[in-house]
């Protein structure tokens, strides 16, 4: 598996940026190899301690960019349109193929096609509200 760029957001506010090759949505943990530190051993990340895992285009992004929270006309959406508010009050809008609260989490594909996020794995225990649009 090719390394994927990820940004892990913990429920306590901690953030780790790096690469992973062993993330699977049904597993309890995975490893991140930090972007800034070269090491043979990755950092073990426990899913239960996370808010979300952001699969990103790059680690820097554009801090001045305001991500759209609406869907553009004519853009094909895979799955159902949803709005998710995390317990830390972050609002995420996108589409998902499914959300079963009894599972560890679910993938959200951002509504904004220009987002730095390709997809986001949101941990179910970090969700405050979930609604279909």
C-alpha cells in the first residue's frame, strides 16, 4: 500500500501530521510516521482517542481558505449529503456512503471540491450531531 498523507486530530486537541500505510476503518489502531521526524517506528494511534483522521492533499493547506459548507450545483455526489458537528463544535459538510453509530466511525467526502481534505474518517464517539441534508 502506498503511504497516505494524514492529519490525526485527537479529542484532546493534539494533532499529528504524517504518513500511514496501515489505516483500516475497522481496526482499533494504526501507525503514523511523522512528516517532520524520520523514524523506522511509527507512532501508534488508537482510534478511540481520536476525533477524526483527515486524508489530505498536503500538510500545509491554505490557512486563508474558507472551506465551502454547501454543495455546488451540478457536482455529482457519492452517497448521501450530510452535516456533522463534532463535540468540539467543528462543523463538517459532505457526503457519506453510510453511518452506523455502532461502528468505530465513517468516511465523509467534503462538499467543497477545492478542500485540502480528500476524505475524513470521523470517529463515531466524537460526533455531537449528525443529520442528512
